[in-house]
């Protein structure tokens, strides 16, 4: 793997970033810049792994903005002062996630991958949902998708070997995103419980969102796969499916965490992942040579 990590980002400051709210959920402005020498297939020189993560990244900018709008709709109604501050942190983190993945997606577009096509599809789809779903349903969908991102994030933090073979200049983007998704994993859920609270709506929306998440991830991967150097590379697809479902089978490892969402007493904070986040932040600081900036 390429060890020239500092080429990934150009930090605007070497000083610790100021707190933006009175909670532990603080946005970190990263300003990633992607070195043109990073190869098109930056994840293990593999089409499947690279395009799968790129397809996910294509959904992030508009998806994060959808999350922000769904939570912000209820923001003024919140009476818990700590939750109000956590919402500010959630909004700030999600805004930075959208911006940084916009930059990554533009980088992949420069490599000949049609990320803008997927981004436009996602934007139109979320506009449709915003028109036809109630604010309560939109918030329930946000909770469901936040659970997916938290599960994936904490798997990354717990099993950093999942990045084996990834160009090291790409690792900070995904590691930073994972840390912050874990940090704010309870915020949308707490807003939902405070303002809506329906068990049926929460679980039924998760069931529907699961089908959508899997279906659209496959669809967006195939949208990008059409742009590959070799769209008939079934060896890459086969190895990728084994990577997800066989051995090591990363998706299979999420089964217990996924099913826990359907319990009546579920709460994201029941899994204390503070130590995982600290490990992730320590590694991120080393990779980017920005001590104390990310704590």
C-alpha cells in the first residue's frame, strides 16, 4: 500500500477545532484533497470493492442532507437541552460528510466513473420521498439508515483489516466518516422517540428501508459497473460476494446488530463503542499527522 498519506488532505489549520455546540458530538472539518496519482481502482486494485464503496459514496451527499432535513423539521419542538445541542452536532457532522463525499465523488468522476449520474438519481428519489412521506416517516427512515451506517461504521472500527489492500491515501476519508457516524448514532433515534415514538412506524420503516438499501446499492453498483474497464469481470464480482457473504463475510457479521433494531427496548447507545472511536481517532491522527485536532 502507498504510505504517502499526507497527500490526501490539506488541513486549513493545525490548531484544535473549536466546539460548535455544548455536547460531545463535534464536527471535524477535514478538507480532503485526492491526489491524482491515486489509481482508479484504489481498493485492492479490485473493481468490485472500489465500485461498491464508490456507489455508497454517491448516495451520501444527498442522503446526509435528507437526514438533516428530517431531523431539523422537529428541532424547534425539542425541550431537552442536551438533545438540542446534540442535534446541532449531528447537523454539523452530516453537512461535512456530504461535502467531503462530494469531493471524493468528483475525484472518481475525473477517473471516468459516472458518479454524477448516481447522485442525480438519488437526489430525484429523495425529492419524491420528501413529497409523499410524512415528516414522521422521513424521520423513521433516517433512523433506519442511521442504524445501517452505524453498524457499518462500527464494523470498520472494530475490524480495521476490512481495509486491507486499500490505498492508504483513501483510508482517512472512510475512517473519519466511520468515527463520526458512531458518535452521532443515537441522535436521530432520540429525536424520533421524543417526537414520534411509534414502535410500528419505526420497525415497519426499517423493514422497507432494508429492501430499498440492498436493492438500490446493487442498482447503483451496476450503474457504475457499466463504466468499468471490463464490465464482464465476473471474477471480481464472485470474489466480492465471497468477501461480503462468504469468508470473511462482513455482511453476515451484522445480523445480530441488525435484528436488535426490532426489539421494543432497542437503543443505539446500548452498545458502548467509545473505545472503538478513540482507537479510530488515534489512527486517523497518525495517518494525517494532525495530533489533537481530531480528539
